[in-house]
C-alpha cells in the first residue's frame, strides 16, 4: 500500500513558497466557512516515527486560526482512562460543530503498537479495527468530517533522521529509546500498519498516504489534502437535506406486543415489600463494594412511560448504596453544547470509572423513542441508531462495565390516575407538564417504538428487563432483585 506514495517526490524552495501562500489563504477561508457550518473536523496525522508529524502540526497551526483548533498528542493512558473503554479518551476530545481537532495520537495508535509487539493477536486486532470503522462511520453520519493522513518514510530515511537529531545537542532529546526499538521492528510495523490502513480506508473516511521524505512536499501535500476535504464537505448539502426530513414517526402496535403481554395485575403487600426491600438493599450494597476490587463498574438505565415510577425506583436503589460511589444522571433535552457534538458524546463523556455506579433516568434510547416519535430525528438517524447503540453497549461491556436496562410499564389508566394525583400534591406538581398530557395522545406510537427498541437492542451482555409497574412495590422489588442477581453472577 505504501508504494502508492510518490517516493522521491520533492518541491524546491521557490515552488513551496508560492504554494504555501496560496494554501495558507485558502485554509483560513475554508476554516472560517467551517466555523459557520453544521459539521466539525477531525484530522488524524499518523505515520512512521520520525516522519515529521509534529513538525507538520506546528506548520498547520501557524497557517490556520489556532483559536479554533485543538491539538492532542496523548501519552500512555492515565489511571482514569484505563478504568473506561479505550474510546472514552477520544470521545472527550471530539470538537463541537464548527471547530477542528488535530490528533497526533489517535484511536489507531495503541492497537497498532500492541499488535506490532505481539501483545494482542490478529483476531483481537481485527476486532478493534472493526470498532474503529463503526466509530468513523458513525462520526461522518453525525456531521464530523474525518481526514486521515499517513506520513511514510523508508527505514533507511528513518535511521538517517534519528542519527541527525542525535548529533545535535539541541535536538537529541527528540529521539527516545523507544524510537530505536520501533526502528528495529520497522518491517513488522510496516506490515501491521498496511493491514490497518487497508482495512480501515473506507468511503466515509479514507486514508491518504503522504510521501514524507521531502519536508516541503510533505507539508504542501498534507495541507492540500485537508483543504480539498473541507471544501468538498462544505459543498455537500446532504446533511441540510437530512434535517428537512425530520418529521414525526408514529408506529402502530404489532401483533405479539411484548409490553402488552405483561401481567400488570401483579402486586406485593406492604409487609412483604418492606422485608424484601431491606434484604435486597443490604445485599446490593455489599455487592457494589466489590466492584472496585473486581475492576468493574455498573450502569443502570431506566426507560418507561411518564409516571411509570423510574425516579422512585432509582431512589430505592440509591438508598442501598454508598453515596460516594454512585451518580444519577437525569437525561433531558440536549443542551446547545450537546447538540453540537455527535449524539452519543453526552453519554460517553460521563461513563463511570471502576468501582462506581451510574443510574440513568432516561438514557441514550431517546433517539429511538422521543426523537423518533416527535420528529426530532430524521428516519435515517433513528434507524441507524439501533446499531450504533448496540456497538456502544458492546464496548461498555467489553471494558468491564455491567449494563442493565429496565423498561417500566404501566397502563394508560394508571398513568392518568398518577397524573391527577401529582396535580394535587404540591411537592409533586413539578413532575407534571403540558407535554406529559400531550404525550398521552401518542401512547400507542410510543409503545410500538419501545417494543421495536427492546427487540433490537436486548443482548446477552446488556439485556432489557421488563418491569410490571402498575404496583410500585412490585416494580421496585423486581428491579432490585434483577440488580442483585446480575451483580451476584458477575462478582461473586
């Protein structure tokens, strides 16, 4: 693959100076247009050690308005990062709409190094590359332009550069012992990198190989490729057309509706509830204390009809947990900052570390529920969200996070009774809004959307638990028992 680079390509000083003036002007113009656009830009600069990635980054920042570019060259993962899925550290770096992130360390780096030093096998490497493909596809569909550049130099040229840097006392520090270790494995690194680039060069996010032996040619070519990609994206109006396609989707219940099959008559006496509650809360609290020593964390996501009892159930869980270990995230309409990022960004950035618990009062399933039914997401957006959510949860569970999802079900008659009760109790009136009343008219649509969601996203690793919630005591005990049973299987 690297043979496609123009080996030996070069630019004389005069030609480069003329190109640089033009490129600098055009990049600034494109960047200003980007600032007013509906997409963000991620530039990945990878390549052989010594090929000039940092040198190019410095040049690019001098040519562009650095106020709107964030550069990231990450080192080894911190303790905080090691406690979460590998992609977490990169999700937090994604730029908002109109801005640029320049990554000198990307989601490829650690996997390539580990494969080159045989810390992982080919199957695990390919699995990681498949996840990267999914990530980049999702980013491009969520209005993030991903430009990937790979700087290539020969093994001989790499050695020459290392030796030249070591001879100069002012640059000797730039050559680390690990660079020579990489040099010794140059041929193996090349094979690993070629495999990675060939597998992950997709229509959405293709790799561009840049011959980097001549610095002026490298800099001009890389800058031109970035400029061309941004200009092409600015001319693409497909995302504007997608926004126009956003309209309510009102699915109708199908035969075999799994929610309607629930027995909502199930009840629990107050005496039995109190006894079970104390026992299960104690057992859950003791199990939760084992999360840290097992290098695990816990996510509990709650969905359901308005007034189905999500908040009350969450409180019964938190009563049994050490307050220092949990966080409750009540998910509402996205903020302007959240809307400026890919949809899942708001959830990725708050994932719990090892030993901790996060409870979501509504979750990332809003895209296939409220956004679908109310028309806040286009058909193409909520339809692909099923696969994106499954991929997201697969990464969570693969990293050691225990994921449980609960759908709390009530009848429309019970919901009406609870709404009226809330109106009469002063400290509960805040829970009822005009929107809640309007949503009752879409009961069937929301239930049908929920059934499809459950069928398409319930997996062995992150199952849905359907909870009959007509009786609050029954619902709370069923949820607590499911949490305890899962923790027991995972931690005991």
